[in-house]
């Protein structure tokens, strides 16, 4: 998850950089550059959405593991059959 956090920080920096570049381009009446930079901004926002989805999936997984543990069900009993059902490696 630390790699995801680093990527999120990087994308957030890109968003702020793009906003500054767009603002600067508009001030200079360089609308072509402003439009091109909006593409970069949109890509960074899309990446942040993807990262948020990954984080939400991870939170859901952690929640499910905790619920299984609370019920006394070893995660391995669920994970191995699930992996086999999905066509994964059979251990």
C-alpha cells in the first residue's frame, strides 16, 4: 500500500502543477497550452480515481478478513477454494 500512497502523492502534486500551468497559460493568453495541460490534469484526476478505487477495494478486503477472523474462520480456508474456483494456482 505504500507504493499506492506514493503514487497518490505524486498524482496530487501533478494536479496542482497542472492547475498552476493552466493559470499561467491563461494569463499569457496561451490557450493552446492551457488546453493541452487540461489533458494532463484530467489524466491525473483519472489516476487519482483509480487509486481511490484500489484503496476502497483494500479496505473492503481488510474488513472481510476481520469479519472472517471474528467468526473463527481461517482466511486460508476461504482464499484457497476461491483461488481454485477462479482458475488460479492450486497449492
